[in-house]
């Protein structure tokens, strides 16, 4: 009998988006995921640092600045956190 390992998400996407909204001081439900980071005024260098800390807290390892800079949307950030 072979065992298959199923990847369990670090957190559901909606929970991730609510944490990002809190970090960016946005209303709950403001983000859906496909929004472009560059079009989000609050997405600045401090938000990048906060995101990296959030991932480190939930995953145990922070993504590199280079990996974060390759993300174009909040969905991309979620995929990065889950990888």
C-alpha cells in the first residue's frame, strides 16, 4: 500500500486576504486576490516587510525579497506563502 501525501494549506485564502487587509489597514472584504499590488497604494516597502513577517510566523520561513518582488497580485502572494 502506497501512501500519498496531501499538501495541507497553511491557511485558507480568505483568511490570508483578511490578514493582508488588516496589515494594509483596509476594510474586511476589500481584497479578492486578483488585485494588482502596484495598484494598491498601501502596498509599499513596509507592507512587503510585514508580509514577509506574516509568512515567517505562519510557515516558519520568510520568503526572499526577490520572490516577493516577482509577485504581481495578492493571489501570487498567497501562492508564494503556500509554496
